[in-house]
C-alpha cells in the first residue's frame, strides 16, 4: 500500500474503530496504524540513522485520534520524552499534521493549570523553532487538532508542535509529495538534534518556571533508598539522571533553600550562624556548595542537588564532588531539594554518600559517579557529565 492509501484508509475506518472504546489488536484499523503505516515510513527513513517508528491507537482505551511517530533512538524512544517527528490526525479527521514536536509529560506534571501549561509549551516550542534552518513553508503556530480538554494528549500537542506541515484530508497531495515532505522533515529533525544550542526538555521546562513569592520552611528527612523499579531505556532528556547540571535558576534556588535552612538550624542550636557559608554563591567550587554545622557543632560539607519536580530518581556526581565525598566521609552530605519553585519545598539528606557504593546504589560511570536513588532491575547505560 502507498502512503496516501494508508492515510485515507485510516481516516475512513477510524470512526467505526473508535466506538469500540478499547484497543483491538485484531481490528484492521489497528493494523493500519500500528503496522502498515510505520512499515511504509521505514522504506523512506534514512538507512544510516537509527530510527524507531511507532504507530498508536491508544494504550488500553482508544485515543481521540491516531498518531505515528519517528524517534531518533539517540534522543528518545517514547512520545512522552524528548524530540521526535509525528503524524497527528485531528480529532475531527479533517486535517493531518506532520509535526516536529516534543513530549509534554514533564510540563503536565509541573503545570496543573491548563492555561499556564499551554503558555509554557508554546514558549518552549517557539524557542526551538528559532533553531530551525529556513526551508519549505512550515506551520510554526499551534496546530489545530480540534481537541478539547478531555482529549488531553492532543490538546497539549497542539501547543508542543515546533514546526509542522498541514494537510487537508479531503485534498491530500500525491504520494511522491507526501514522501518528499517526510524526508524533508526527517532532515529537519536530524539538524535540530545535532544543533549544539539545543536544550533538553528539563531545561526548557525550568526556563518557564517562575519562583513563588514566599516559601514555607522545607520538610526535611534522611535519605532512604526507594524500592527498585523496572528498567527502562535511557537517553538525553529522559529525566533518569541529570545529564547536565540543573539550570542556574534552579540550582541557585535549591542552594538558597538549603542555606536559609542551615542558618535557622544554627540559630536554633545556639551556634554562630556566620559559620554557615554559601561557597557556590561566592564562586568557590571545592566540591560542595555550602559549609555548615551538624547538631554536635562539627563542620559538614553540603552539595546541593535541586529539581523543580517532586522527586529525583538519580544523580550524577562529578569527579571533584566524588573526591570530596571520599575524603570527607560522613561529614560530606548531599541535600536533595525537590519542588524548589513551589510553596513547600522538600529536602532529603544523604550523609556520607560514598558509603552507598557498598549498597550497590553508587557506580562508576564515564568521568562521573552515578547515584541511583531508585535502583532498577537491570544495568543502567553509561552517562557522562562535566566536572
């Protein structure tokens, strides 16, 4: 079957398929979307690149409209993460978009307000659109998938489209043009992911988050390893480990929360608060960010790891931090600060992280050490980070 035949058949059969409610793997419509459409695209994808092409009619329940995505495996394997190229049918089956887009899950987890989430998604998409080279006439505005809030995925994907080609499903171009468009968009995708200025999704999210006016005293607890989770693929932007340092805005916010907490702790214990020093703010980088005192009045050395989200699953510890942690033992602490931009942040304290190596939570990686807070049942892919 040609690409145009597959698209027309998907459109013709979707309404009858959707009334089933739940995904049927034996239905012809499922075969078209999940097997035939991806196989046809595979014929035209660049042979020298590792692409994964996936079509979906939903997970369990049938989605509002089908989609077929092309993932560069070096970037992502999932529509919830990273950047990819995707065919999106509108919910009313009037339009089809070939969209260069990005996953919206991280934005949805942080921004519960639809309006705030869509503003953030649009700002991120606009920034990414500015990295694209000029070429064919592309649609750089939000796409129209005729989605409503109940069509959550499509409703958000209208805003996360970076650039797209729009087709009227009543007047599709011929097969040669459809294929030429797909090849062109693949080249655009390739250029985007190779752009040295490309931020990851976490950086895009952090750029759109504003600090709250006031924050309560953070909740504080001692670190306890989480229960192991099933292994999943790793790659740039997937959030398992921070492959780059958190943005300065987030890092500074986390350090400020810890510094203020340590000042209050010193006062409460009757110690001189001037012994609490925020070294990172003064440009000092000895392998930790803050020097403070424990309950016994002994000096402790605090490295702060911060996140805008409610949990960090894993950390990368630089060579300098690892040397300091090894030499200082139990006096070296890692403070994990989560929800740093929300009214109620939280701190989790790891005392003597070097000792976690014996528990199998800490392992050597390329140029860094990886601290796994939620150990998986399978080996993690090596990662690298700067000192």
